[in-house]
């Protein structure tokens, strides 16, 4: 039974975790355990990472034996996160429009 309820939220949580741990640098490899992301299972996080890699936001390798991931944000991933944080600083309708356009990339 899946643990993760909202895929968009999980994808955003993955990006936030990588953004913070990489000190906002692209191509900085980070080792992640699946449980670090919303307590998810390996297969669930693997699926979300493949989705993000297809969108060009991350690069990753999954190790089936150790059940850990080696993940890095791409340049586009860092730009996406910077745009997200800038959108949160806005107010009103402009904020809603910017966030909606950003979330479209994660759907």
C-alpha cells in the first residue's frame, strides 16, 4: 500500500531537500534514503525521481541493493527552486499565477 498521498507535494519535497542539502549548487551529488522524503518506500521515491529526471530537474542513480539514491539537482532544477522561492515572496494574483505555472511542471 502506498504511503505517499500527493505526488506533486512529494516531488516538491524532493526538490526542496536537494536544494537545501546541495547548498543551492547544481550537479552536487547527495545521498538520500527513501524514508527521508515523506517516509516513502524505495519504489515510490524511485518513480518520483524518474519523473523529475524526465523533466530535466534532477539526475539520479538508484541502488537496489542498498536502497539509497545518489541524486543531484541540474541547473534547471536550481533555477526552478529559485523561481519557486521568488514566487512565494510575491503577493496576490501574481503569486498565484507564478505558483500555478511552476506546479504545472510538477504535474
